[in-house]
């Protein structure tokens, strides 16, 4: 195989051969989580730069691809590993502890390995047909309108909070289907489009999560074929076309259970990161008080220990809620049991907020 000696080609060749070598063996869940842990130090050191950049840095995007994290939940038919939501959550929690913005953008891209698998198989082949690891983003709120036409829909609208859109190849947009002359209520659906069919509005100037690149998306009368449409009702119930196609029961999990848990993981992971940073900072500090324990380590004060213990208990409880709910839902799917409305309500009610 010929390739030139320029730096860009060498970088691309190295990434390609690394991915090809890894294809011979499927990483275990713990190995994928370890790969995420291996990036924590660099991601944390770049957190401030990420906020200033208003986007996750390209070098981190490359490393996430190289670590194969985007394949965590993807069907094996498309080079994925078909791991459950608990593995995805642990990856998201790990990265979010290092940088909330990076964790937010990554958890969406990782969880879309499951959500896109709900679409008809023709759409999945379009997204994952090659050996690449495309980033994807999503805007759940149905702020667009889709008009039925022969073979599909004409989609128009404006959507906000398209996290990671600059790094994405595909975007999933919520919209209401409004046939000509029909009156509300309208049926809602997700519409899958190549990012090139959209206009990205550079309006993400915020204080919190500034590095997520959550810009607006505008679509003007774009045709979306029927096979790139997923009805809200099917996504909620676990009866989506992709769920009927794939044999693995994991793809029958209602989208809102998996998606809501992944979104919550950023806040919980960031809380863990803040707790770890506080412990690191406090461990190295000594009080300067002349009478109240002058020059003693701050970590030896009972008040400091009590506050840390209370915060640690809160963070660990939130982690446990997320992981236990996901584990229980996964076990029900493998046992062939139905995910009921009560299950969905309970999961939504226990999301940390």
C-alpha cells in the first residue's frame, strides 16, 4: 500500500492501521472504560482551552475515535461491540469528571450508537456503512415541521442545542409531521439528515458548558426519505424498525430511558470531578490560623472531613441510581420482559436533577 511521507498522511495511515489492528479483537467493557480513563489527564488539562474554543478540540475527537468509544453501543453488523447502557454510562461518567463539556458532547455521540440503531436498517447502513466512526448529534425538541411528500418528507425549521454539531456527520432532529390541511395534534418523529443539509448558526456564546459547541441548526425544505424517519411513538415503546431488525434485545430499550440516563451522566460525572479536585486541593493546603491549628493540614479538620463525606455520599448515590436503573432495565430486556410505562416513569423520576 502506497502512502506519501507527509505528516497528514502519516497521521491518517497510523489511525487507519491502528483501527484495522484492533478489529481483530473486540475490547472488553473494562478495556473501553480504561481507554476513557487513559484520556482523563489530557482532557482535564485542556478543559479551559475547550471552554475558550467553544467546541471539543479536534485532537480529543481524534483520540475518542482511536479509542473506539463510538462503537460501544453500535450493532456488531456495523463494526460495533453491542455493549449495554451501563458500559456507555461508565465511559460518559469518566470523561465528564475530567471536563463536563467534553463529556456532554461525547455522551451524546456514544449513546447515538444505540439511538440510530432504532431507525430502519437502510438508514443505519448509510451512517455506518464504511469503516469510519462518524460523530452524530441530536436536537430532541420537535421545533421543526415535516410535510409528507412522495417517498418521504420535506423538513424545515430551527433547532437549538445541537451539541457537537461541528464534529458531526449526521444530525437527528425532532419535528411534527403536518400534512397539508391537517389540524393539530400532529405526530412527532426524529428525522436523520447529513450535516451538509443543514446550516449551523454560530451562536453558542455562554458561560456554562461553553465547550459543547451547542449551536443552532437551520433546515430549509430538505427532503428526508422515509427510511430516515423514526416516529416518537416507536422510539418510546421500543418497537422501532431497528428494534425489530436486530436480534439483540438491547435495541428494544425505549429511547428515553437510555438517552435520559446518558444526559444525566454529565452532571453526575462533573460532580465527581469537582469532588476529586476539592480533595486534591485540600490535601495540599495548610491552615494559616495563629490559634486555630496553625500550619495543620486542612484535611485533618473534622469540618472538612464531614463536608467531603456528605458530598461524596451524594455523588455516589447519584452514580448508583443511574447505574442500577440501567442495569435493571437491561436485565429485564435479556429476560424477555416488557419495559412498562411504570418503568419509564420511575426511571425519569429518579434522574438526578
